[in-house]
């Protein structure tokens, strides 16, 4: 026999840690209950030895260990799993109350004990779970407990008995309630209940009458072909009556055909006939007359020519229909007069604007030449009912006085060229500030302060934030630029009691390590 040669191949995989020899590094990690892949990954990432990596994970494991009720647990997760607790709720309680894991777990166990209920010898974790298994509504049970001051057991028993009382039997089959029985036969529960109330009879009698009628409407041949079982749903077949209809001595196949020819709604005709207790002929006549009146109203006559609407006429003359209607309501004139006004105005604009024997392309160009606001000129013209020339002369004459009235505005110790410049910086409409000052009879400063209080919350939430010597408009913009979560930064700052800058630095370093 050939001689067996001993090999020392497995010797090179042996690993010594803390004075103990293991067959391999994997066996060592298994012995200490840590992940071999995590150890190797940490070693490659931090360029350290295997011993240092294993030591790091052993210490990390020890830091997660907790002692609760004289027993050692590997982590909060294993402890919560043993006591059937929600780990996330326990950790949230720790962060909110800033307490130890033991206190949070103890509080969770006490909360669980107080919310556990026992019904007929069976223990349930909570009232909603108990109600769900018994098939009743937990909200109704709680309301019954609060209104009547009874225990959960009595409230649950009350709803179970009421559920049994609602059971409905029809044609030898039992249903959970009356509504389920109606739906099984293709009927609306509300319609059947209404019939019960009107006839003052029992539910079973009215339902039998309706179902028998529906079955009678189905041809006997169809009933013989279909085998009716307990679960069969009888369909409701409703056919619109197609009777001959006469209107103005003309015969139509049905009311629907007549309505379609005259372009009116059949449902509206039927509804009017039922509502006003008139015949279908009267209802059809009413809607035909109404539609013809509406068509006549739509026709608009201007300069002897007919148009389908005012808008169509305005489109021809290139005038805004909304402006014509607004002038009609504001000045109390007719549509024709308003249209004449805008057509003449358009012709004047095309001719140009003449002021002080000098021609300008537009009124705005003339105002710009004299250094006057065109909007102010137009506003004065419409407000006082004077001509554009008179309004323009007024502003040219009082130009210096108006410029003096535009005073500098001071807010929080800072001087601005005008109120408009200050409002522009803080994103407030200067017209609103002036309007409030006139309405409330207060100064511009008080009016501006009123509008600033509305934006104060926004300004506080978006304060300037400095990080690494760079000034950002807000913490949100800083986090967006650095691609980190703002909520996580704020949460870290509150939890650890550190500044926002330190929290940002923490997440930036964490991002680089990834």
C-alpha cells in the first residue's frame, strides 16, 4: 500500500485571537456571534488588521447589549421581541423622553397590560383587535362605552347581540342583515325600506312582493333554461316604454325621437311633466318655446347687421367683449354705445396722440417725454371724468410737488429710497400697504408692520445660516446644496443637544464615508 502523506494545507487557515486558536477567521466570528462579511469589509475599508476589526465589532455588540429585569439581552430588538413589543415605539419613547432603554421598555409593558382585554376567557392585545376578530366595529364599541359608562365586555356583548338581532331570514336562507338580502336579489335596500314605510307592512312581505313581481317580468322560457340556486341573483330588467307620441298632429315613434328632433332633453321633459302635473305635450311645448327664446336672445344686431353673439361682433372689430360688457354695467349704457366707444378709441390710438401741437405715436410715449406716469394720468382721467390732456397738464404742472411727496421710508433703522423699494425687498405689495393706511387711517409704517407680521413666521423659518465660512439664505438651501436631509439635521441637533453646524458636519462626514 502506498504511504499516506500528511498535508499541512489547513494549518495556514488557523487564526489566533485573544490567546485562542480557531480553525479559521470565519469560525472565530461565529464563536463571538458577529458577521464575518462585516469584519472583512471593515478591515478593507479602514486598512486595519483582522484582530482590530473583530475587536471593533465585539465592542459594538457589547454597546448594544442591555440588562432588563436581571437578564442580559443582545439588543433592544431581542428584548422587545420577547415581550411582544413594538421596537420603533420603544425607541421613539426613548428619544422623546430622553430616558434609558429599560425605562422605555418598562413603560411599554405597562401600557400593553392596561390596554389588554379579556373577553369570555380569551385574552386580546387591544380592543380594536378583539372587535376585528369578532366582526364588530371598534369605534361603535368605544362610543357605547363613553355614552353609557359601561365596561368593554358589556359593550362588546351588546353589539354582538344586536348583530344577531339584525340577522334576516328570507325564503329559508339566512342573511347577516336586511341590506345583504336585498343586494342578493339585485334590489336597492333604501328603495325596499321606503316601500316598507309607505305600505306599513313587514320587511319580508314587501320583499316577497317585489321579488315575485321581478320574477314575473322575466319570460317563462328564460326561467326554465336557468336553474335558480340559492346563490342566484335575479337581475332587474327595466325597459323604457316605446309608445307612439303625437305632437302638433305629427306622429313620432316615441317621446325620445320627438325630443331628439327638436333638440331638447327627454329627461327634462319627463321631470317637468311629473313636477307640474302636466302632459308630455305641454312639457315639450314649454322647452321648445324656451329654446327659441334663448336663440333670439343670442342674436346681436349692430349697424344693421346680425351676429350670433356680442363676442362674434367684437371679434370682427378686434375689441375685447369683456371690456364692452364691463363698460355697459359700469356706465349704464347699451352694448351698442359701449362698442362704439371702444371702436372710436381704437381709431384715435391708430391716428396717434397730439399734445401741445406735437404728435406722438401713443399717450405712453408722450408721458415718457414729460417724465410723467402714464398709469397715473389714465387713473385721474377715469376717476374725475376729465380728458387725457387735462390730466396730463395737471401732472406736468405738479411734477415737482409729486416728486417731493415721494419720501424716503425707514424700517428697523434702515433707510430705503421709497416705500416701494422696502416692500420689494420683503415681498409685500406696496399698493396693499397704501390701501390699508387709507382704510384704517394709520401711518404707512404701521400698515407695513401689519403685513410684516404675516410674513414673520416665514422669515423665522428661513433665517440666514453660516457653515464653513459660507453664508446661505437658509438651513434648507444649505442642506440642498450639500445633498443632506434638513429634517435629519434638525432631529440630530435636538437629540444630541449640539448646534446645527455640528449636526450638518456629522452628516457631511457620514456621506463621505459612504
